[in-house]
């Protein structure tokens, strides 16, 4: 009888915890704020971008308030684990390494990476880039890829805290090429100061480094919140909200 009572109590406790976030009416969501057009800081100091619009749309579906938190990339997963926020919506690729630490929703975007550099560069192979400097953002999937693909082959790889600093050094001639996600390249090509640069070489898609798309990260214990986010994501994909947000930032389907 005592065992049955304990089981019933466990069921009641689990059932009452549909999600602490939902009960409070607020979900704290972190994004980087330095990865346009996915996430950035507006002139008024507010956060904007594709990720931010997706986050707000998901909160609307869940009938909760989004509390957006700006967090530097290299501390974004540690901040989640320290409970500074409840979820990460920051175009984070779903990779086996990250899945050891956090739980991911279904993907909400796809994509691939390429090299972005001077127009005279056309070959992205390590052999062609000997004597060149390839830049990456520290803590990114692009860094992991460049370390194995370029650095181990003798190509110099330089690490930066964010993409803006990377592009400043590219424009100043301190690096020769940058490994960037395709959406970042699309946004970067709008900048007249970077007109002398272009994407070149192969598309990098290896799931070992680039994952199976980008998802929303939560703590593994927060399975109720994970289920709510997946349900909300399915709804915005089905009702056209996702497409409206996508078309605001990209001329192609970011989900593919």
C-alpha cells in the first residue's frame, strides 16, 4: 500500500509540473545578440532578428511572456545549466557533442557553412589555403570544423569572440577568409564595405560538425517545457507564422 501511495504521489507531482515556466507565465530565453540577421541588438538596445521573432512567436503560441536575455556565445550553454534562463534560441546547431549537455527541440532551421573571403579565392581546400589565415568564431561549430579540417592540415586558424570582430579583421586584411553560416553570408553581402568579398568553394554540411539543423536548447530535466516548445513550433510551421518570419529576413526557406 505504501508503494502504491508513493507511485500515486509521484504521478501527481509530475502532473502538476507541466512546466514551472508555464505556471509563472514567463519563459526566459537567451540569444547572443551578435549574429545578424539571426539575432542582434537594435539601436534602442532591444534584441531583434530571426531568432528573436521565432522566440516571441513560440511564446505567443504557449500563451506565455518571453523574457529575452542577451548572452555571449561562449557562455550560453553554461548560463542555461546555471538556470540564468530557461531556453536558448540562438541558431544553435544540434550536434552530438551538445546533445550530451542539453536537450533540443525539433529543428527550426537548416543551413550550411562556406568560406567567405577575397574574390580571387576560389578553392576552399586546405591545400589551396596554405599560408592563409582562416577565421572562426570561438565556441562555434565552425571552429570545431576548422580545427580538424584546416588547422590539422597546417592552415592557420584564428579565433574571435563574435562575427562582427571577424569581419572587421577580414576587411582590414588581417585574415584571408572566414567560415560562416549561409544566412550570415547573405546578410554580410549587403554591406558595401564588404563588396570585395564573396562566398567560395564547397558547402560544408558534415553532420559531425554542423549537426542536423538548429534547435532550441533546454535543460534535460525540463521535458515539459521541451514538449511545449515542440508543440508551439509545429503550430507556427503549420499556420504560416514561420513563413512570415522567414520571409522577413531571407529570400529562401531557412527551414530546409
